[in-house]
C-alpha cells in the first residue's frame, strides 16, 4: 500500500478506466460526427441507365456531394434534373462550361474543347469520342454534358438543335459523384485530360476524411469497450497467481 492509500494496481485500474472511457467518448464523437458530416455533404443516388458505363453502371448506388453550379468543373460527373431532359435526376459528365466550344471529332478521334484535344481514358470502347460528329458553343451559365458510353448515351448531342446548343443551366446541377458505394467501386478519380484548360479540374470532396472519421471512431469505441473485460481477466489471473504463491510460501 502506498502513502496515499492506493496501490499500483489501483492506480493502473484508475488510469486504464479513464483512458478507455476517453477512447469511447472520442470514438462516439468521430463515429456519429462522421455520419452527420456525411449526411450534410452527400446524398445517395441510383444510376438509372448504362450511359455512364464503365465509370458507373446501371443500378449502381453512388455517393454524390451536394454542390452549387459555381463548383462545377470540366470532367465532373454530375447529378442534374432538367425539364427538357425528362425532368428526372440524371448522371452525366461535364465536358464544356460557359464560353467553351465543344467539338468532335479531331483527326485522331478525340473530343476537343476550345481546339484542345482531350484525353478521355474513362470512355467505353475506343475512339472516336462520338459516333456522330458535332460542334456546339456553350452559352454562359450552362454546361455541356456527355455520357461515358457515347454510343448509347442520350445526352447534349440529342438536344443540339435547341436554343442552348444542347447544354443545361448550371442551376439544374445539384451534386457531383465522388464514389460508387454499391457494388463497391471506390472513389471516382478526377480526369486529368481537362487539367490544362482554364479553371482546371475540381478538388476531391471530403468523402475520404468522412470515412476515416467513421472508421477511426468505430475502432476507438471497440478498443475502449473491450478494455474493461480484458483488464478484469488480467486482474483475476494476477490474483490467482499471487494466491498460489502465498499458499506455496505458507506450506514451506
């Protein structure tokens, strides 16, 4: 027994209890906070058609970050809803923004934006980047949208004869797809082909940070929760060992 009335085992139990409780508390904050953060930032969608294959396939469940039109960049896979496009949520890729001239195809079969050929490794199949040649000038405040499977996608090319040259208002865009949640497909990479154009490409959303907070929180909760039983078992073993040694000494 020490001078303050606590033995070393008591101090160990007290410190261990405090630390395990702290781990559970911090874990709960990270776990629940991560889910709350994710609910504010992201919304799940189910992709209805094959037009974005192979990036996302029909029936895939995706996580899309809520954004405003000002956050949209070329190369983004966005969720939008426009009355002239069946007025239901749709998923397409932004290839042109206000002021751009989008054209297909260059001599090598690539899409060009303002005369600059764009590498599109995400396309379904090989070049050309469109089965039908087209050219469109995108009005300010609009975006030009194409599917990744250009041979089946009903996209801006179908609407080229309208007043906006097939584009849709930025206000119709509500979210940007960051990941395929089910079946597990991982994060969507930002395409590098648009990097050299003015405005560049968008930065990744906070999904990795959110997942990291949730996973770390879950680990801390589990570790803090199992400390008590493990510590109790260890104390019982030490007590039995000490009792055996005492009995052995007494019998000598």
